């Protein structure tokens, strides 16, 4: 065998058995547990296949028609396809599909319009905001002057009049509307009015609700906010990645802020998978899926309320809700741990005005995108509520936890993931 054939043989036939074993274990985990993390979902096989394609081999710094490498004619077509589908999905006239994540998308917007020390007004992390909106350890908190708005202490929803007052006091250059653990509709039009009053840019971070907006069950920020950033996973059910939408007049500064401002070569295999996910979201069936996410979230939320759990803000309008565990004598950390041991996967979460450390928390966050993708409905939401409550109330009983773990496996086996 000559050297050329030896190289080809090596590339095409060597199997990393150790890695394949770990991947199989993760697949088995996803198949056997209830995934209730609000930011997780199951992508289609087509998205996975595209992510694992030869597109991962290509460097394509720059943009379609203006690359720094040769051999980009085909990837240009792929990126243009992703852009066109994204614009059609969100009824926009410009988007950038290159950001590697939602945080990268946010960073690019900041770089495009802000200077070090400029003022940002965003939601307090404790009340539902995101790390990339001003946390002191994030670059936003380190390089910009951050002011935050909170939810009303009584209603636990955004007090827009208070946001207006804070904006007039702080006079920010940028206002951020968006959250990672807020269960109510966000009124982008009210944020627009406030931003206009103080002469600020408005950025809507729709990472969590992008799929709900695409599905028509949450108001859109597109055409209202100056910049809309999003992730393509979560409710949009695509690959892990980000995007930015704005008016065409901002295309130059956004493009430069993504590349070369904050990123190098785009991940063309991910961009190709984003194009697939946009096509899937353009199908009429996606609207029904988005509606079912919200229906399931509302149902599960109500079932938890019936069992005596206090729900932050009293309910939900979207894909997630927060449960205050204070009256159950258990912390969010403890609840997430014991539920995980029973195969119920969710996360601890701070609640508004939480008195506990963010690593401990008084609450948990529950989301329904993944179980809805599996095909679960209201009947299953009742069963899930029963199991969550049973584990929490019998958290020191190992046999009870084992019993629920078997029930979880039985339930998810009826809604198989990647069964082929």
C-alpha cells in the first residue's frame, strides 16, 4: 500500500472506541431521563447529520463574496441560504448567522455601538437576566457601566414605569430587553418607547423565546428593537449557535463586529445546520409545536401550583417557569440534585429577591421544549408534576427515588429519542 492510500485508509477507518462509548452513554442518558432544562432541546437527525458533515473542513473568514480564503463558492451559497431563511422566518431584512453563541452575538452588538465605560441598563440577574447582560465577571460588567432594573417585588413581573424612571436617571446608551429565567411576555414596544425617551439603543435578547416568536406565540422584537440577538438551540430546536438581526443600516457595523471584531473563521458546519433548522421552523408544523410548548408549560405550572408549590409571578406565558421551594424546606440545589438522581433533569435557579447564595438558590427552573419535542402532552405533564412532587416530598427515601426513576424510564420509553 503506497503512502497516499495509507493516509486515506487511516482517516476513513480508525474508530475512537473510547469516544464512541462515551457518546453512546450520553445518548442512553438522554433517552432515559426527563429533560426539563429550559435551554435544552432535541435537534432533528438532519441537523445532527449536517453538523457532522464535511462542512467542518472549510475555513471561510469573511462573508459571502468577500472571503479571505479561496474555495468558498459553495460555503457562500450555504451561508446565503441560512441568511435568506432566517430573514424569512423572522420577517427581517438583515441578519448575521456567524455568531458562535448567544453571548458572542451580544458581544458583537456591544462592540458595534459601545465604547469602554458606556452605560447599559439591563435586567438584574437575580430577577431573570443573563450573565452577558452585565454580570461583574462577564466582559459586560468589567468594561461597561451597568445599571439594572428589577421585577416588582409583589407581582414579580417587569415594572415598565420603574424601568423608565431608571433609564431617565442612568441615561444608558443601550437598554437590553431579555432574560434567561423570566416566565412572562416581554413588551418590546414599551421598551422601545423608553429607549426613545432617553435616546438609547435597544437590544432584545430573544435567546430563550426565539422559537416561540418564530412560531407566533410570543410577540416579536424584530422591527422594534435596533438589534435582536438569539440562539439557534433552545426553543428554536437547532444547533448550538447564535445570530443577530437588525435593520440593514446597521449591517456594516455588525458584520465588522462579528468578524474580525470578536470572532475568526465561522463554523460552516454549524451555519449549514442553522439553515436546516430555519427550514424546519418555516414549516407550518412548527407553529403547532411552539403552541404545544406553551400549553405544556402552563399545564405543568398549574399542576405544580395545585400541589402547593409557589410559582414565581403566579404562572407562565412561555416555555418555562420558576418554582419557589421556600415553603417545602428544601433549597434549589438540593432539589435539583435529588431530582437528577431520579432521572428528572432541571436546574437550580435564583428567584426574585432570593435570600440564598446563587450556588444554592431558593428555586428551580422548569422548561418544556424538550419533552414537547418528544411528543408529550398535558397527560404527561400531570405525571411529571406527580413525580417531581413525590421525589421532593420523599427526598430522603432511596427506595422511593428508585421507584420514580423506573417510572421516568417507563414514561420516556413511550416517547423515544433518536430511536433509529
